[in-house]
C-alpha cells in the first residue's frame, strides 16, 4: 500500500484552505431570503449535536478517476451523550470536508455578545501507521453573516492540524486577518491525543477581538471579516460550527476515513457591549 507523504500538493491544499475562508461556504446549502425575526438574547445547549445541520464544506479535493465529493462522503450520528462527525466515510481517493453547524436567522445577532463552548475528541490517534482512521484537520468556528449590509462573514475559527505526515502536526491555527485577506496563522500547539478537550469562546461582532480558550488556556484572536460568494443570502445569521477534513489522499485510490466526537455544547447571546478583562 502506498504511503501518504507531504507533497507540493498538500502545501497547495493549505494555501487553498487559506484562500477559501475557514471552510464555512456550505455546498448545497439553501440560504433563505427572509430573515426570521427571532428577537433578543438566547440560551441553547445540548449533550450531543442532535438538531444540527450537516453540509459538505469547501476544503475538498478529488483525485483522478474519483467522482466529486458529496453528501454520501460525510456523516453525522448521535448517541444521546455524544455525536460523531465523519468525513470520507467511503475511504475514496478524495479529501472530504464535513461541517456540522447550528444556525440562527436573526436580525439582532450582529449586535449581541456570543459565548459558546463545545467539547471535542479524536477517537483515533493520527499516526502514519493508521490506515483505517486518520485526519487532516479539526476546526471549530463561530460566525455571523451580514447579508443585508457589509456582505461579510464576521467571526473567528481555530484549526487543529492532524495530518501525521506533515511537520505542522499538532499545530493550532487561528483564522486571521492579513492585508490580502483572512488566512490560517499558527497561535500555539496541542499534542494530538484521544482525550476530551474543551473550547470556549467569547465574541462580540464589531469589537475586533475574540477571547478563546482551549482547555482553559487563553488565546486572544482577532475578529475576521471574510467575503463570500454572490449566492450567499441577504439574511443576518449566526453559525456555531464543528468541522473535520479528511487526510490528503496523494495518489492513493483509497485512504483512511476521519472521525471526531463532540458533546456538551452551549451557545448564549446577551446584550453585553464588550468582552471581559478589558477587551473591548
């Protein structure tokens, strides 16, 4: 069996992901033109991701002779206390991007402060010897799309690099603003393991900043403003999303699938005008 190795193609993938925009363009997603007028703050939570939507993201690649990546290549299953998100479930020679997301259509979301938390885990340790389950990335983000006005996606996201064949293995990246536009930039590291980890974010659209914690370790990240395609709608809607991208296939016709588990999510919005600890 051919070994997957880092290549110029995997480097181009990283650049493509930077240009694509945090993996939040949802292929095949219908964007309503009428915003639901849900008012005021909210408080939502769940033990698993039941009630979340599932979509194919933009971090995809199709190898020679392979059919395009579609819904049949991803899955989201619930067990009451945990949900499993899977990508490239058919183990084809493709890179598949699965996005599980909770979304609000709400005219007030840009003016509210968002606090959210989510626990995540890899049930399989990425390793060059693991051909059944492996990984490219795990990503979590919170975004508010301003369809009527700026037509920018306000928000933040982090990416955990999990491909064991690349030197960036274990790197944590933040979706970050640069002069050409948002890209993934390193902000730390987290050694890949199969333990549960907790992400917490405190974010106020328009503040320019977000407070983010992984396992209680604080990471200050900047707000990003990401342009999107013309087919994105005219609503204001907010999304809490969990994402995985399956391992780069190289020239292989079959490669490992990727799966991750998520549980104990909560998402609260309040009229708070600033972030805590002096962050405004």
